[in-house]
C-alpha cells in the first residue's frame, strides 16, 4: 500500500510538471492575450468568476461570467462591481491576438476568451495587463532557466568532478580549491555581486543568458565534489584496473566505465537542483536585478507583491508565487522519489 501511494505521488507531480511545461511551450495558445497588452481602464481588476448558475439559481450548460463595472467607494478608491444584468458567455477556441505557434505556424486561435468583454480569470496588474497571460509567458523564462542552468551545471560538475577524481594529485588539488573558493561566499550575495557587475541597460534576452551563466557558475561546484568522491572509489574497481591494463585510453575509461556508474546520482542531483535555479531567477527578477519589463518571468511578476498594502488590496497579484511554489514542490518530491529509487539501501 505504501509503494502504491509513492507511485501516485510520482505520477501526480510528474503530471503537474508536464502540464506546466506544456503551458510554457504553448503559452500564446493558453494565454487569452499578449503578455504586454494593456487595458488602462481595467487597472487591478478583480478576477472574473466563472459561473454555471445565474442569479436566480438556474443552471447554465455553458460557463459565463458577469461584466465588471468600475466605480469608487466612500474613500474614492477604485473598485469593481459585477453587473448581474450583463452575463458574458465564456467561449473556447476563439480568435484573438495573432501569434506564431512554436515559432512556425501563424494563427490567432486561443483556448478561451470572449468577443464582448475582456476575460481576466486571475485579475489584472497595475497597468491593466492580464495576470494569467503573463504567467503563461513568464513560465517560458522561469522554467527554461531551471532546465538550462541545471544542465550546464550537470555538464561542468560531472566533467571537472570526474577529472579531479580520476587523475588526483595536482589536478585534484586545483579543481577542489576552485570549488572551495566558490563555496567561501554566501551564494545569494555572490549571485547579487556578479549580477551587479552587469550594466543595467542590458536587454532582456541578454539578461536571460547572463542569469543562466551566473547560476550555472555557482551551482556546479557541489556536484563536482560529490562526483569526484564517487570516481575516487570507482577507479579502484577491478574492471577499471583491467581496462587500464589492456591499454584503454583515459577518456574511454572515464566515459565508458566510470561515468555511467555516477549517472543515477547525477540525475537525482539535477532534478533536486532545478528548483534552486528557478528560485534564484525569481529572487533576482523580483528585486529588479533580473528579467525586466517588457520581458516577463514569474519573478518580476512578484515585484508588485513586495508591498504589503498591495497584497491586502489586490491579493491576486500573488498568483505567480503559487506557480513557483507548485513547481518547486513538484521537483522536490520527484527528486526525493528518484533518490529513493536509485539508493539501494532505501530499497
């Protein structure tokens, strides 16, 4: 029974991650609007509530929402009130903004929308931009940075770790001292220092690759040290000694006989480290040091939530934080399950 629930956990979190990455890949289709489309008259508009029952309790087969009208309260604060005399039907597979699907096929088809009014299922931000659309497009940056950053760290860590462990002596000394120099600094402050050295006028595309480079530079040292310890043990195995005696080259021995025995740990390490890259990018962007407007990521979407007053008045601006939490939680649980599977002692 326990193993059954473990499998359910794996499939559930794997399904969540696959869904999030599909959301990122097909963001223009799932997003009802472009991420930078502004509706200044709808600043901080409340999320539209999808309904199946009208005000008289009558069931409707097709989902709908009520048009929200802008008004002001007694202290002249902008508020939105549903006009129940104007139900708006929510339609699926509607035409909207033109985009290129997967960068190839030009289309204007969106998953849902309405021809009579704007649909904002998660509300709008301070410039009237649809938060759901911005979350869909922001997933492309936040999720891809996690994968690319972890992959680069994986390549660097497994390369330098295997070289240090296999050759030992001076090579091992130099590589391990380099790892320790990186560890000497608190990671967050080192990340801020490296980012602060970059000119502020850098474009969002360049900033994306800079952030990937910074976090990869910081993240490979831990993996390299563990891989080095594993290689120190593996190179004493009989099959490695036999390969050396037969005259096999060092590169062949490392690639064919040593590295395959470290992959189970390396894959688990990469899976667990991906949330760190997502959180690192989100933190930099939230502090104004990462992806900036007009670019969009889950981190800079949370910048508005740094003010407690804004959270109190407009709690829906915390939606990007929920997606970050869900992604990090899914990766951590999936990594734990992979670690249990790869660890013979746990089995």
